[in-house]
C-alpha cells in the first residue's frame, strides 16, 4: 500500500542524506526519493551540498547550470555573499524548478513539484573559508562564531520551510562544515550504505559524530544570543542498503552477511533495499529524470517497486517519530 501524506499542514521535515563513504548511492537516493515524493503530490525542495554537483546535473543541463553560475544562483554564491560581505540573502533567490522533471510530473497528472538549489564545483573552497570564521579571542567570540557558521543554512531554511512539504539535502562524502550545516538544519537523516566491509564500517562513527555535533551545538546555542532558537535534534531514520545484487530472489550471500551484521548491531535500517542496475542508474541523470519516473521493462519496474516501498517506509518512520 502506498503511504500518502496530506499537503498543506507545513513542512514534514528536512532530511539529510549522508555517509562519509563516497559512491554509496547518496545522490541517486536523494534524486529518486525526492522525485517519488513529488510524484505523490508533495512540494519537495532538493538541496545539493556536494561540490561534485552530481545531483544538480541529474536535473539541470550543463548549459543551464552555467547560466545559473553567471547569475550567481548556486549555494556557493550564497555562502560567498555571507563570507565576503556578511550578506544574509534569502535562499529563495537560488531556487529553480527543473523543467524536464516537472513537465514529466505534469504529464503524469501529479500535483506535486520538485524544486532545486544547485551546487557549484568551488563549494569546496567555501568550506575552507568557513573554517577561517571559526575561533576568536574570547570564549564568547568562539561560541558566537561557532553558532553563526554552523547555523547558516538552518536559519535561512527556517524562512522557506513553510513553502515545502519536504526538504531533502544531498551531502558530500565527508563531515566538513557544509555537511555540519546540513545536519544542524535537519530534522532527520538517512544513511545509504553499500553492503560491503568498508561501507558498513564507518556508520557507527558517523552516528557518534552526529551526536557529538548535536551536543556541542546545543550547548553553544544556549550560551549565545540565539538561545531563543530551539535546540537541534536530528533523528536517524535508518540505513538504506543500496546496489544490492540478487540471486534467485535473495541478496547474494556475501552481501547477506553484511546486511546481517548491520542488523545485529541494532542500528535502524529499512527493509526495502535498492538493487544494483548499473545501466539504468548510470543513464538516468542525462535525461534529467530519475529512474523512478522512467517507463520500462521488468527490471525497471522492480526498481520502481523498491523505491516506492522505501518511500513508504521513510514516511511511515517519520510519522512514527513525530508521534513518539
Ligand atoms: N542501485 C544502483 N545500482 C547501480 N549503480 C548505482 C546504483 N545507485 C547508484 N549507482 C551508481 O553508483 C555511482 C555512485 O552513486 P551516487 O553518485 O548516487 O553515490 P554518492 O554516494 O552520492 O557518491 P559521492 O559520495 O561521490 O557523492 C553512480 O555512478 C551511480 O549511477
Ligand atoms: Mg553524491
């Protein structure tokens, strides 16, 4: 059964999709989950915080992206305004509505919409410049600078949150200040992982780092003039196993072992996995439309069912967390 959530009662939440590990499917998952939510009628905002800009280029052509660069409408330019001039520009200035995807939604008679804030290759330099804003000569200056830098995205997202049902942030494969901005802004986070030794190894560390960040940020927030802002509490929704290979209807034994290992560790995980299909996932970004909204053969349909089931689980878990 497909889980629907009704529109019009404000934002259900900001979800960051993250994992230190590179190439585990963060961007693919962000694009497909967001597209499926929009297909179900939600107004979704996607934010690309990775300088690789793979999410941006999954929706926007290179020419359109270059035009946005000239117009200074990427997340890198937004951070530049703060770093160079201390300007507090609204995120609204950056938002675009990717044409190909939204036309596809309209053709499918969906009432949803998917908007995007694009990334930029030079976002990597912004991170270094943000670090130079930390520190200070007194304890008070250090606390204030810490909260100011970490809260950049959070404070400005607050202004546009009500315009969306869901906000999904695709993080880079690290724990730098940009990723920390995402965590501080998030109500929830979701961790895609490949079912191999190295991909599952760092998940516990990631969770510990999120917890340490939460405690440090809340403590500092309480001691600054931003103490009227509520403390943050990003909640782990679960691990999504990606690129799973099947044999006779079940994941191959090597992968089953890693899945079992994660389950034993009592980390939250989703029962819906994303199967491996190199050709479908590799070719989708060029079309500007994620795999979930493509028509196709039985392999395509299987992927669709999996992503739909996963989105059901995500929405269900979010609802359960709100109730608890
Ligand atoms: N289920 C899948 N089956 C096959 N290939 C996949 C699948 N999911 C993603 N891929 C491919 O794996 C590569 C990495 O995926 P993706 O870019 O989503 O990972 P990522 O975690 O965002 O990477 P990075 O850490 O570099 O940002 C891409 O080429 C993508 O097309
Ligand atoms: Mg990525």
